[in-house]
């Protein structure tokens, strides 16, 4: 049978091809990951609650395992994520008496976290998702309500980037978000980045999470988003790509295997998406899948807990899917 090309080699000269990993997937899929991906992101192990569960205790063991694996296999490493309203520990936003902490104390705690984490991985991590998902999905307001915004005010975003840049002036600093190709949210993200850049805030790139599905966003929306973000002079990373077989609001949970017709739709969409991404290889430097193969994906529990999904290029047995061949052969 035809030998299987390395996925990242198929994109040599275009952009890096990455995977989100964790200690379990490194144990189960280490060969697949080493073979096909040349960039890694810790799926959860570098989130605030995982590294810094209590004010005076850091737990680096799991993250260090991923850094060691990346170093041993010569993989580039993206850091995810310094500031997020999810998977953040409760203590961060609380004062000693169970009330909310003050704004300046929260920012001081953030600075300490960023200094400690970014310096530890300086030289190993070349790019950080400094702020994740700060933009409001619906409604007129620009920023989503969160403890970060409610306690520290909108300046927390600029501060996060300044702290990270001070800690590692060489690291590429990204703003990261999902639904980044939906026109309304796209325009809000654009406004935020334009404002940060006009204030001289050290933002170098935008992370498009690219949690897409077979039906949306359309290729025209993706193209429009790439063009709009690129017009700011920012580098683009696709940071968490997967193509769910289900629309976001489709809660069907009857499938135990991926149907042929959905696998064909998925292969067509992956082919079209990567042909589009190749067209923008001058502004896109990295494309990371949020997982390595279908045997492990966060979509098995989101948005429907316990509902299997098959969103990636390799199947549950780590074999290339039809989508893999359509992506590497290109058209
Ligand atoms: O697609 C979404 C829809 C609603 C909320 C968040 C997201 C995506 N949110 C992402 C997904 C998985 C986590 O592991 C990542 O850290 C997070 O950035």
C-alpha cells in the first residue's frame, strides 16, 4: 500500500502542523504525534488552574512532561493559555474574607503568574495564547463579562500582553478566540486588536481557534476573517482546528460510528479549507488541530456530554481517514 506521507511534511514551506496533546495522548499516540505533527500545544496542562492551583503553590510536573516530550522530538511548542475565564482557580479572584479581590491585587497576581510561568518556559515555548476568549459572543458589548473584566476592568488585556512581553521579549504573543469567522464576532475581535495595536501593546498575532463543523463557517466567511485579521499586519495561527460532524446546536447522540456520507462531507470540507489556507500561507504560520486522532477529542464531551465525534484527520485506530488523503494530495 502507498506509504503514508508525514502530515507536516506535506505543508513544508506553508505552515507548521500542530496537535493539542496531554500526558494520556502522548502515552497512547506518541508515535502518531511524533510522525505527523511538528508543533504541540498542551490541551489543559498549562492553564491557570493546572499550573497554579493555590496562591503559593505551582504544579509544573504535567506541563514539564509535555515540554520534555517536545524537546526530545524537536517539536515547536505553543503555550496555552495565560488569561482565561474558564479553568481558572477560585482563589485568584477572591480576597482572604471570601469577597472579591481588588483590581490591583488581581493584576499583581497575574503579573506574578506570568513572570513565573513565561520565564520557566522561555526558550521552550515560542508563542503564547496570552488572552483567550475575552470578546463577547452576542450583544452590543465588546468584551464578555468575566471576573477579569468585572474586577480589573478592560485594561487587563493590555496588561497581560505587557507582562508577557516583559517576561520573554522573544515570545510571539497571541490573542486567541473561537467563532472568529462569524462576521459580528470577527469585527469585534478586529476592533480589540486594532485598539491594542494603536496603544502600542505588544500583540504579535491572532489565534483563530477554528473549531468548525461540516456546515459552518462557510469558506467565504473564513476567507473574509483571514483577510481582515491579516490587514492588521498580524501573524495568523489556527490554534484548535477540528471539523465536528454536527452543527453546534445538533444534540443527536445516536451514532456509534461515523456515517459514510458525513465522512465524505468532512473530506470535502477539509480539502477546501486547506486549499484556502495554502492560498494564505504568507500570513498563516501555524495550523494546530485540537487533538491528534479521533480516539481522543474534547468534542466527545462538548457541547453534548458523552456524544462521540470524529473531527480529526486520523481515525480511532490512528489510521489516515479519507480527509487526510484529500488534505495531503490537495487539488
Ligand atoms: O468552541 C467553544 C465554544 C464555546 C466555548 C468555548 C469554545 C472553545 N474553547 C476551547 C476549547 C477547548 C479548550 O481545551 C480550549 O482551551 C478552549 O480554548
